[in-house]
C-alpha cells in the first residue's frame, strides 16, 4: 500500500527532462500529499518544511532527518489509499530556534508557507515556497553573529587564475575579484564563508581542513559560461556593460559573481533586487595575510585556538555597533599599503585620541545605534517586524547628535564621515507611525502609534468598547444570579463563555446554554454573549487587517530610502572603528607611528599588544628594532628556550600590521 507514496515511484520525466509526478498516481494521493510531492520535485535536495496550521511539518526522509537533527518525535499520517507517511513537525513560533540547528548541520531548508486564507479556503489551503535557507543565506538575527559577516561565496578556476565572488545578503555586500589560483586557498581562509560553491578545479585548491565550518556545494558546469554570466549580471544590474563594475575583462570573476547571484535567486526570491551594487576588488590593493600569518599573529584566535582568548582583534576592539565590529575585522585582514590612505585614517584616530570629550560622547551615542545594515535589509526583503522599525528609528535619530559631536579637525582626514546624512525623512515617518514599544508581530494591534491612522483608531475604540461591554455583562449576570463567583472567560475552542461553579448551578436560568462541563464548574453561552463575541472578533480581525496594511505601506516608504540608510550604516561602521582604534590607543598608551614609502623599520620601546594585555600593565619588557633594506637587512636573535625570541619576531609583524591599518602602536617612537 505504500507504493503510491514512495517518491521514487511517483516521479517521471517530462519532454524537457524535468521531474514531474506521474499522472496515474496523482489520483491515489490525498491533496496534501500531492502538494508536498509537487514541492519536493522542485527542491529535491532540500529538507522541506510545510506550514500546516500552527506547525511546520516534514514528511518521508525529511521527517527522519528533522527528527534526528532536532531530537523530536517521529510519527506518521495517512496519505491516501491507506498508505502511511513518516511525519515530524515543529511549532511555527519556534521556527527560528530550530533553523539554527538545521543550518548548523549543513542542511538546505525549503519553507512552504500558507499564502491562502484557511478560513476562506474550501479545499486545500494554497501554499508556496517562500524561501530556501542555507548556511550562507541566513537572515534571521538570532542565527547571525552580529560582529561577523555571513558570506556565501563562489570560486572558479582554470588552474592558472581563479575567480572569487562573495555576498552577505544580510548587509547586501557583494564583491568579486580575480587573482592567481595559488592565492585562492588563503583568500578563502581569510573570508571564511559559511557556504562555498566551487567548480571541480577550484575544489582541488580548497582545503576543507582549514575551513571545517564551510559547507561546500558543487557548481553546475553549465554556469561556467562567460557570455551567459555577463548577460546575467547585466540583466540584473540593468546595465549594457560591466565596465562600470570593473570586471568586464575578468572572465572568472564574472562567472563567480553570476554563480553567487544565481544561488541567491534560487534560494531567496525577494532578496535578489536588494543586491544593487557589485564591487570588484584587487587583492593587491591590501597587505596580504595568509592563513599562517593570521594564526601565528593571533589576529582572531589565540595560540590555543580560542576566539574569545587574548587576540589582536580583542585588544583593539572597542566598537559599540555591529557595523563597526564587522568593519574592524575587515581592516585587520586587509591592512592598507598606500601611505596616503594610512595617513588619512591616522588623522581621524589622532583627532579622537586628542579630544576625549568628543570620543566619549560619540561612543555613548554609537551604543544606541542598532545594526542598521541588517535591519534595513530585512525591510527590503519584507521580513522586518515592528521592533525592527523601532530599532531603525532609534538608530537614525542619533545621527544629528553624532555629527554635532565630531571634533572640528576630523573631516579633513575622514572625508567619508562627512557622508553621514543629518536628516533622513524615514525618521519622521517612523516616529509618527510606529509605537514607542511595539509588539514583535504585526497584526496584534499594538505596532502602530495611536493617532497615525483614523480608521485603525476607530476599530481599536470599538474593540475597547466591546471589551468594556463584556465586563459590564459579567457584572449584570452576577447581579441576576446573585453569584459573585460567576465569571466570563475566553478560549479558542468555545470563544467567550460564562463559568458557574457547581454549587451555584441551581441559579442558572434556562436562557443559558450549556457548552462544557468541568470538575468543579460548568460553562455556558448566551445570545447576548455571542453577539458581543461576534463584535469583538470582527473588530479584532479588522484591527489586524488594518495594521498589516499600514505596516506594509510604512515598510515600502522606508525601503525607498534604503540606499541612503545603507550608506549611513557603512559610514557609522567606519566611524565606530576609528573611534575604537583611538580608544585602544588611549587605554594602552600607544603612539602614532610615522608612515612613509621607505623601507626602514625603526621601533623604540616596542611592546607586543596581545602579550602585554595578557600579562597586565607594566609587566612586558619593551624592546627596540632597527632594520632596513639598505643597511641592517638581517638580525640574528639568540637566547634560551622560552626567552621571547618568537614573541620579538611576531611583535614586529603585529606592530607593522597595526600601523598599516591606521592604528597607533605600543612603542615610544
């Protein structure tokens, strides 16, 4: 009896080779089973979760996988012709919590939502796949590390050159580039993508041992066509050429970028239009740190491999925003090599170093700014909730004060900070529309500020009056029955009811209709109560409908200004990082190094910042270094084991890294 429901025996190929359901087995299935298999045909490699009322349910092998990964019960359900289908499910309100475990297991999850109204559907509720979640395409705030980008990457290679593109759909950062194939391994380690799409040649260059957390997927060979990839990118960006993006002559970079765009389109649907720019990056524009350098210099993980131990990032990180933390991490992996660019950063760090009142004031203001980059992207992808809009409002409200608090001498060196927009009209809309403390979900009646919409206010007033009428009716019934313990309650099964204890049942009039018997009481309904219930529920539905419509309109208006808000978010990230470097310099007594285009390295009383932090103030013994390309090219260091030879060598590298990212350094000169 199970044959009609075995996916392997229900599928055929159409004239174009696509998998379809066999016509002769469709009739033997329940409508729900048929709907599931039609979705599964389109997403055969994904774990399919279908919204069924208050649950997301999985069937067949997906049910076994869901049960195993989440540790939940596996059961079964009748699916037509007497057959039973394996079933597992999770409550709809806990989806985000469970998605984290499924994504961590490297799974691709397709989510089918109810797009039809169950109350108005005569037969099967209409459903559709609304998104596919993978490790590199997560957008749920609770599943993302605020201080780290979540990259989806694609790498292709011809054996000599390699193309690498990556995107963080939570921030809309989209980058591509091309370089020697031998550099791909280190670039991937620096990037540390959550998910990587590779062709067969690039896969040979990737070392999974260095990126054990990266989920690797194979790139369809049909996507390795430069002409098709170019056309794909030009169509997306509505451009007639790729010259403005700087990659028109980089065939591998173009193919990689197209592969990323294609994957995002297949999984995110609405996220594709939000990728509005592509940056072509040259790895030769920055100091290149390979895998070994990042590890040995303890940039992000300590000598024993702990990210939360003593690291260079932890030493310099005094950022107050998620944008700043991500920006600072990027600077550490890509120190500058142009002395003019370095000096510009130094000038801003110096301004904040010398103006403690401005520095403290700005840090206080930055601490009130939420993750604008990711929040505005949630608005653009229609996944924002009322509290997201409230957080955007709070962050944008701070900007005028931030601009006022900037030191006068900060702008010459930090021209980018001048791009902070003092007034974004979305703030006024959000102030007027969104309540001070809105509900998490839209449609509950408390997301929109009172006074913003007259029709919504009237519906709320009607609902409030009806609820007052319930209280008045309760008082009336208590007087009528002479029973002070009588109460009117509500549940989803019976709606509103009158509850009378057993000892007072003899007082109940014939007009009360019995609905439910409890151990110590009975519940009744009355014509008056049902009339009030109808008015309350109608008002509640109307409030929900109006609030949802208003919220959609507000989101649409905010989305129109999303590019400006995104630029503001990026500038805030830069400002936060520069202030962070100045704070590190103040706290640790660092000095501004002199940067030029020469080859001399002269350090007096240098200290290793990470070791000094771990030892505590005053315990690290300073030391000098004087080396150049023309004079002292080689220095021989001798001493017993554990005397600090390796620390001395690493110290030189760390101080150069800090200097070239625009930071002050621990030294006297």
